[in-house]
């Protein structure tokens, strides 16, 4: 057997060192997406076809689902994911330095032409911008809303129905987003949107014992406290629920007749965004593919899917000819004026977070 010369061995070592294993094995590029369940999986095959046709590239997409917002930070910081879907108030949250710390990358809107179809209130939003750069693009929007069973009751028009003794055992609320329940308890007492995200401002508007009493009642009257999303299988026995909307859509698919109310006291809301992480910082083509994914998610096909597959509201205005009048009404499609009446969750200081945590812990002592 012929011996390999030392010079050839050295050259081979250099090639192996500088060439990624994926390139040597000719493996397809993999995009790693960590998102809320249902946000990506139904659309993978369509996206692959687009990339194959446009770039002549076969790609893999690895999807993992979030169960807690903190996962977005932990996985992104560890460079274990390329794209994530956090709510609007996470990128600048004091606990997670997505934007200030460079963990999220600014997007190139030239690669996201569908951005122009967004609701006006979602464009260049302060939650995801810095120094004129955009770090997050909206995907879905929705309230922590009051839903009602139209087969049992009429539109309540107020959160007050949940605090009535007759509602005991007839509704469910969130366990893992307790701040939303505190907002509801405060709004009922006359607090405004500008009050509810700061404990010091709130306590100038409402009395602490009354706020705690309201929250205790809200927790004790609930038949259950859901985590992640409400359980649609419970809905046949319920009159009301505080929910994102997904469970309402699922309950209706099972024969229910649930609708969303518009409480006179107001409603808080979220907008989930796509963020691209610094895991792709040194790979311009992979970052461009991530932006292609974001653009694809703003396409009419996917935004209609947001309604029909997930049961929440789309963020674009150009799909009216592709949905039913009932869908347009239920999900407030393209209704910029309606969404302006709701309040985006605001980031809170440490004092407010700790204050609200103690309030909820006390209320939980009264839960079933």
C-alpha cells in the first residue's frame, strides 16, 4: 500500500478544518424554528417548494414548540435556534436582552415585501425597533379576551360577569399569564390602560384591598385555571372564558357557538413576532432564508391559515377576498381602528412584576 505523503496529509487536514461537515456531506441547510404550537408545522412543505423554486436549494426545517416564553431567550442565547416567535413585549423585556444584547438581528425589509400589507399600528412598532432598525415582524395578533357561549348567554359587554356570584364554576381563566387577570381586575375598578402596567400608578387609582379582593374572586369563581391555552373540551359546560382565541375556534369546530365580547372596560392584547437570532449572523444566505420564512408567513395563504388553523387574528389587510364575512368580523381582519382600542401589554419594572406576583400568589389560595 502506498504511503500518503505528509504534505498531502497536511492539506487534507486544512480542508477538513475549514470546510463545514455539512458542505462535505452535501447536506441541505437546516432552519431551526422555535415557536408556539401550530405556528410553523402546517406550512413547511409550501415553504420548501418556494425555496427550491427560487434558489434551487433543498432545505430542512426543524421545528420545536415553546411551552414558556423564557425558552425563547435560553435557546436563542445558546445559538440553538434561528427563528423564534415571542410576543411583542419580549424583545425589550428587562430580563432578556434580545435587541440591546444583539441576540436578535435586524431584518432586511427588502427581503420581506409583504411587510407593506401589515396593519398600520403594527408597522415600525417601538416594541421591536431601535435606531431605525426593525428586529421583529408581526405574525399573529389577539386579545386576552372575554369569550361567551352564545347558546347559553348573550354578549355580556363587560368583564363584570366574571365577578358575579352566579358565574361561579362557569368560566376558566389563565394560570400562567396572571398579569392579564390583574389587568382585568383593575379595569373593573376604573383603572385605565395607562395605569395597569405600573404598580405605583395603579395604586393611586385603585385601593389595594379592593384590587386583591377582585383578583381573589376571579380565581375562586373559575372552574379551572388553564396553562398555555384554554381546554376547548371544557367549553360545552361553560358560559364564559378568558382566552387567546384558539380554544374558542376549536370549540366551535366541535359544534360550539362561542363568540368574543368587547368589554366596555377595555381589553389587553399581544402580537407574536418572528425574530431572527444571531445564530445566523455569519451566514448571510441563511439569514436571507429566515427572512424568506418571515415574508412567507405574511402571505395571504398563511395569514388565512392563522385564522383557520390556529383561531387567532391575522396581521395583514389584504386577505378580505379569501375569507368569509363571518371570519372577517370574528377576527377583526384589517380593522386597524378596532385594534387601536385595545392595549398592547407593556413591559413592567421589577417592582410592578414582584407586586403582581404577590397578588396572584394570594389569589391562588382561593382557587379550586
